[in-house]
């Protein structure tokens, strides 16, 4: 049995200001660094054999905040890179809703059908992310592996693990530094926990925003 701990990165300025991030390398802000530190402290008593992350610094720095408690190196796993939003990247949500009004409505109602202009589809993200996880599972049989990634990547992986298609994208919540747990037995993923944010209880945080 291989166990996966799937973590989303901490908050960035573009999360806070509702600007599309995607493949842009936007670093953690002060709150994001605090979230990452608390995640590391929450997990410090657990056994973790290996840690992988998206190559983007917001995920890598979150992974390093966890890895420091375990004496582990962090390895980049390119398949975990965030969804490429193409022309939406660097653009505030409010502007996207106006400039790309029809496509944004499609994104809200049928996300699995959207290809972002000069960007990716959810299916493409899912294919590369699932392939990356399969590599990890083959590399670490019977071990516990932590993966640090992104909202969209985590959502499509969770959907894949529990047998949902990408039309269910908006039904899956992912807070910053959310912790998700899965056990792989044979070819079957078992859900052990989703969107756990108990480690953030001491932080002043607003209502959940899916962005």
C-alpha cells in the first residue's frame, strides 16, 4: 500500500487579489509562508519517505517548509505544474469576466469543455498529473509520499482518484495548504481525507473562496 499526502501551496498575492496564476511563478506572501510553516509543524510527527512538488516556487517553498522537519530533499515533479490559463494569466478575475464573458460562463458551468486561449484543458492537466503520480507510486511502493501542488491539479487528481470526471471540478474544495490523504491498494485509491485545514485554525481567515 502506497500512501499519498496531497497538499496545496500556501497563499500568494494573486490568490488574495483574485488574479489568475497558472504557469506564472508567483511566490508565497506572508500569510502563505505562515500557512506553509503551520503545515510543516502539523505534519512533523508523521512518517514521510519522500517529497515531490510542482516546479513553481509557491509549491516548492510549501514543500520545503514540510521537508525541513523530516530531513528530506524535495524533488521537482513537472507533471504537478499548475494549469496553464494562457491569456488569462496575470489578469484579474473581474477583468476576465468582462473580456472573456462567454468563455468564463462556460468555465463556471462546464469546466471540462474549456480550453483556455493559448493554454490547457483540464483533461490535459489530469493526464500529466496522473502520469506523474503513477511514476511516484512505482518508485515508492509501500511508502508514504507527500506531493505539493496547486488547486486545479489537486482537484483533477482527486476526481481521478475517486472516479469522477472533470465536470465535477467545482464540487471539490481546495483551500490554500489543504491536506488530502489517499491510500493506494492495488489499482484502487481509497479516500482518507479531503481539504483538511485543521492546522490553520489559529489563523484569521475569511470565508472560503474557490480561487
